[in-house]
């Protein structure tokens, strides 16, 4: 189930995806193929987003309280950034939401969906990936050198 607001947001998102802001793209669509393509693209976006929730649910992947707090923090950072960067032009985050047919709920839900998608992919594939693809590799982040060693020349850094 989706709300009218969600459909409207993804409809205009798909429209921009297709025409990249060029309204002349929609001219000469007597047979309605372009509009039909737009509706299909909208449904494809909605389907892809909804699929994340279904797959996560089927695999018992859920967002935690900390995950929700993180998304709240990210949304608040976006609001602050947007309002600060655009303050001189009079644009603000609320205007951005209105111009993109988005709501605060949809905006936050997008962050949550991305996080849920990431957690779901990790839950489904991370162990298999590590077992089959990383089993022959050793990864290091830091190399420690004894402080008693004195180097006469600059050390050579080797990247693996």
C-alpha cells in the first residue's frame, strides 16, 4: 500500500528522471507512449522500494531504535545544511520538499529504506561473501613499527 503523496513524489521523481527538466520532451506524445512510460517508471520505482520491505520482513531484518535515531540525525543534518546553504536565496528545506512533491515522512522513509536495504543485503550475503571471496585475502589497515627503530630515509609505503 502506498499513499497518494508517495505516488505523487515518485511520479515527479520519475518524470525528472526521464526528461531531466526538459518539458519539451513531453511534446508530440499523441499516442501516449511517453506518458505510459512515465507511469511504468513510477510503478517500477515504487515496486523496487516496496520490495526492500518485503525481503527484509521475510528474513527478519528490522531497524533498531538506534537506526531510527540515526535517520533522525541524518534528516536533521540535511535540514540544517539545506537551510544554511540556501539561506541567502530564501530557499529552505520546506520549500525543497514542496518543490519536489515530497513530505517529511517520505524523506525520512527514504533514509530508513536505504538503511534497511543495506542491513538486508548484509544479512543475506555478507557471510557468504566473506567465506567465498575473502577467504584467500588478509586485509590490514595499520602497520605498527617499534619506536626503537630509527629510519635514515623516508619509509616506503607498499599498497596491497
